[in-house]
């Protein structure tokens, strides 16, 4: 099992929280509980990795998700499927 870096996990969280949305560093900072400057650094790293694009001054578009985000979504869907099956079985 591959161990993920903290930065990779943060990027995954941001892309899942704001998929295909325009965000500001303040919104990301509030969501992550970090400073505005830290959020801006994260967004700039996301731009360099191709997960975000700068739209205008202070606004960023979260354009795609890393492979890890898709893995997280698949895991959540499997969990939901198991819950639904359990609930249907108890009727």
C-alpha cells in the first residue's frame, strides 16, 4: 500500500470539496483550517500539477481531480452500496 504525502491528501480534499467550481483562497483556507497564504500556495501547486486554473485575480477554477480522488469516490460508493443492501435486507 502506497503511503500518501500530506500535500497529496490536501489536494485530494480540495478537489473533492470544490469540483468544477471557482474558489478563492479564503474559501479554501476556511475549508482546510489554514491561513489564506497557505491556501494560495496550495492552489498555486494545484495549478502546476494541472488540477486548477487561475481565472482572475484571486479566483481559481478547480478543473480536475487526482487519481486518488476517484479511488476515494469509489470507496464511498462501495460503502453506500453495502449500507443500502443491509437496509434492504432488514425489511
